[in-house]
């Protein structure tokens, strides 16, 4: 799986969020998307997942040498971000099982495994609306990382996590990043510690 951006640009009104971006994301590499708050990292992540279209340039998704049609991209991408809403009326167990029916987990992982990985035993039958912000972020991360998808996008992954939660996230990602395109957008150095390539959004602001 590869994602190739060619002279890509995105603007809202008259303001360019980024432009002139040519970059290639390849499987097996963990990428750091860096930049201060408000610089456009989340906008680029939304472009990479197919949620936003470019204002200029091209984005190509390829799998086994074949270009993917836009309608096929979402099945290859898994994303976690603090702004992604969860279904708050469901309990944790209901949400994980619902997700499994919609987007299968990685080979060998079941809904029970995900519930165990979350380490939230006392909350399995509690509605998501009663979860703290840190608990919700754990759920977002576990669902995204454990989903069977060759592209994994993580926007500000440790937002609302305490030190224990941040360590839990790092261990989970380490166990499930091999062979995938992993893009981590953050301005927290520890979030980007194991990334091997860096893309700075500030390089494409002019």
C-alpha cells in the first residue's frame, strides 16, 4: 500500500493550509507529521483518510500496483483522533462488538481481545457517555489500532491520556504497526519517538 501526494494543496476560502506538498507514504514506515497547534496537521490527516478533497494537486492510493478508486479507500484506512465521536448510547461491550461487525479486527484479534486490551474491566457494561475523556481516547485508539487496515492514522494520540495511558498506547502501537503505513500527527516529542521519517507541515505553508 502506498499514498502519493503530488503538488498537493488545501485551502479554506483564501487561506492555504498547505500547498506544494509532494510526498510518498510507504508500508512498513512510521511517519511523524509535525507542526504546532493550528498549523494544519489535522487537515492533512483528513485528506489522507479521504474525508477531505484537495484544492490543488493529486493524491493517489495504490495497492499491489493498482490505483484504488475513492470509494475503496475508506476500507484501507483506520483513524483515531480526539474529535472523532463515539456512539455514546452504547456500552463499551456493545460498541466494540458493533465496530467488529462494521470493520473487522486484525487477524487473531476478537472483540473480547480488544476489551481485554483496553484494561477497563469495570466499565464494560457502562454507557460510553459516562466515560471520562481519557477513557474515550483509549477506546478510539484501541479500535483504530486493532482494525484490519493497511493505513493507520493517529492524530494527537495521547490527548487526554495520563502517563499510564500514554505508555499503554505506545505498547499497543508497537505491537500492531509492522507492515502498515502509520502516520502520527503530534507536537509531543514522545508521541513521535519511534517514527523514522518526519513530514513538517510548516515546510508547505507558503
